[in-house]
């Protein structure tokens, strides 16, 4: 093959001010064959006609707003009122007036163009020393947004507005690019993946959920939340750092749902901009009910066609109205609220409980004369849990006043820890100072023999002086009784209250549990439900009861592994009368 020819590029006027690598006298080497193509007689002088904005020629425009910037860099952009509202919220993020912003909008309504392409470019134009981490459900989508934002910063239109902000020549990869001569940088990442770099002043997450299948997966939802808390959030810089979460709602327990739940429990508070496709009430744009969000693109008629095409109205509510329904497997315990109107509701302090029941400030709570019992959810490698309950003399309210919880606690040690806290269990005296427990109800599976030891957990408990009673374990009806117990009574307060700080794992996990999408009346499998199951055993009645009073000595002669009706320890109160359990 013949030797290549070299064609020098003509110099641009005032080439000292041009961008690196453009207008250089370094020869452009082309293959020999190209010398005989149309390329060989291109008029290179036309390249100098490309609009140029040498550094320092025009002053920056730090006062330019996001929407004006978008219109100047996207000639055909025609903003609708909801775009103006979104731009206003994003500008407040840039100014530090909003630190946590959630944006919920229907698909194809322009949220990503404004928030994930124009906003980060405008943000870095105004703040070239700041750092951005932008994430989406996968690296492909994250890189797509990154590429568009990077190319926008490299465009003549951008340089006319921010002439002093340009890409660094040695850091311009799509996954990571930086601002020349400044500390500013942009880092693209897929949700669930690692994040390199040195932190961020802006964490931008656009569509962390890929599709319905991902939204329905408890595993993916938990991994997304874990990634946010352990990876993404920890990259945020000091108090100046801001987070913007933009998404279409797929599920009540998606990332936005989990963060809103955290906020309700006293966590970080969020500014939420919810824009349903059809106005449905208190609309931030002032629309009348039923009016379309973007009538120029999605008039009511087209939205009605989309709605009928989806067939399942639940998906319409989730994707287009941003209100994912319970039928898609949302939060199970919707009524749960630790406080209401500034005072305890499902969670009371001991001081609140004493004051409510007219007890002395230093009186023990719950009082010794109140009826008490316990429940157990077994486990060794999985967490084992025990809850202690007390009921008021008027039988209107139950308090959870103690919790034992933890993994890797051997069965004998579980029983010993319970025994040490009780003075009696049923008619059996433990020999310790402590609570008089009328019964301890447990997961019926604890009466099944373990293959590795040949006896059941219930038998091991009995050997340690802790008789167990099988709890009612019909899940749907059992959970229904728990829900009923959480509802308010005649005095306006719920039937079950947890003492503050006494059952932290129950308080932590109960509101996080989601319904089974295939059976919304049950809890979804695979969650951390050990404390909730233990709670359910305690609230529900025992599975069956014996007539008469038996002491532990009598019960010890029975086989606790016998599954026959009435073969387990009796569900009796201290007087030997059949105990009408709460919710029975």
C-alpha cells in the first residue's frame, strides 16, 4: 500500500484562544486512498466558519435560568406549565433552597430532558467547581444521560452562555468527565453499581426502577434501597449536598416510597412534586380535576386510550397518576403511625402511658397487676424474637413492653433468657424475680422435631423451665386481627401500643413490610418479618386450650411434640380460668 499523505489544517484566526486540539498545526494524517476521494478536496476553510466562542471573549451569564438555558440550547423546545414548575424546583436545588427533591411524573412527559440532561449541564455551567453523580436503573441509561449532558457542554450553544466552562481533554469519558481547570466533574452510575470519584454536591437519580418486573421484585427493591443508603448517599458532600430523585411511581415500596416512609418516621424530609397525568385534587398547577398535564402532547382523549390499553387500572394509577395502589403489593400496615399531632399514637413513652392511666411518675409500667404474656418466633441463624405483652384491666388496650431479639442465639440460651425475666409462667414458678406470665405463645413449627437433635425447640424450652403454647397461625386471619388491633378504640387511641425504646426491631420492621402482590391480605415472603410474626403470635389467641389447670410438673409428663388437639400447654390465666386473648 502506498504511503499516506498529510494535509495540514489551516489555522483559525487567533488560534492561541482556540480549544485544545482544534486549529492545531499538527498534520491530519489520512490514508492514501482518501487522497483521491472527495475528502482530498474538501474546503477546510469552511471549518473556521463554525460558530466559535473563544474563552474570555464574552462574559458568562450566571443569571440565566434553567428554562431559558434549555430554550437557548434546544431550539425547538416548547415548555409547558409543568416544565416551568419543574425548572423552578430544580433552580431552588441549585440555590440551596431545596436539599431533597422528589419529582413524580408520567412517562414521556419531559422530566428526563429537563432534569437529567439540561439541568446538570446548566448546574455545572453556573458551578464549575461542583461535582455531580447521576444514576439510573442501569449503566446504559445512565451513560445515555451522561453522553448527552457532556455533548451539550461541548457545544457552541453552551459556550456562548458559559464560555469559561469546558471539558477537560484528559477526562471526557462517558462514565466520567471533568471540567477543565476546575474541580467540577460528572460521574455516571447504574443503580446497584459502584461509584468512583471523590463525592458529589448533587446526587441525581432518574428512574431507579426499570420496569414492572423489577418493581414487583422484593429483592430488587431492597437492593436499590441498600445501594442508596450504603453507596450513593455516602458519596454526598457536606451540608451543601443535594439529592434529586426523578421517577415514575411503580410500586408503593419503591425507592421513593421507602424514603417517604423514612421521612414519616423522623428521617430526612423531602420536597415532593407530584404531577399526575390527570389532575385529581389539590393540583400544584391549579388544574381542575380531570385536566391533562400536557394537553399539547397528551390530551385527555389520548390519555383515555392509554388507560384503556393498559387494561389493569392499577398500572394507570401507578404510572400515570403516581399513586401506586395496594393491589400492586404496597405497604401492608398502612395505618401505622408512631405519632399523631405531636403525641404518641402507636408508640408511647412510659411517661405518656403513666399519665394516661393516672399512675405516679416513678411507678413501674406496666403495673404488676396487669395481665401479662409473651410470644416467641423461633430461629437460630435467623433472628429469634420474643415479645412481652400487658393488657389494661378494662381490656381495651395491649402494650408491648419488652423485646428480645437477635441471630445466632442457641435454643437453650433463648429459653434461659426468657426464664430469667419471669417469676412464673402459667402455674409454674421459675424461682426468679420478674413478670408473672400467663402463657408464652409460639410459632407452631417450634413443636416440630429438629432432624439434627431429634427433639423440638419446644421440648428444649420445656427442659429449661419455659413451657410453650402453640399460637394461632392462620396467616391471613392472623394479620387481619393485627390490623384490627392497630385501629383506634373509643378513646381515639389504638388497641395496641408499643412502649418507646422497648421493642426497637418491631418498630423498625413493621412499617417496612409489604403485601404479597399475589395475595394482598398476606405479607410478602423474604422480608425481615421475625418481629412482626412474633407480634402476630402474641396478638392472636392460642391455637387450642385445655380444660383445667396443669402445673409444669404435670405438663412435663406430656409429650410437647404430640400434635394432638389439647396436647400442648394450656392457655390459662393466673386464676386457672380460660383466658380470652386479645382479638379472640
